[in-house]
């Protein structure tokens, strides 16, 4: 089965030293991929916790055999309440 997850603001496990806990979409994406399903996880290319860009343009990363993460270029912000946001 092909499964898509569309999220914003969840931690994305892209670095080797990833220490954040995965949230609901990340845990479900890993579970479905481990069960043999083809999973695509669409998410923002901006880290909302650390307020920094993960990627500067659209990018696709394969993190496991059946799991692809598609990062979409997004505008950043420095404060939670702002006109830019």
C-alpha cells in the first residue's frame, strides 16, 4: 500500500546524531515502512523548534527502505508572533 503523511512542525530524522523524539507522524511513518508499505512523508523544510532552515530548496531524502521524506521549501521566522509568520 502507498501511504502519504503531510505534516508541519514535527521533528525530521535527517542527521546521524538525531536526538529529538519523533512525534505521531514520524512514529507512524516508521511503523508503516517497517511493515513493507511505501511511505512518503511531506513536511516543511523549516525546523519550527530551532527556527532554522533544514534545506534551502525542495529536497527528497530516503531514510529507510520504504520511507521517503519530501522537504518543501518554506519561509522562516525568528519569533512565534510576527507578520512574516
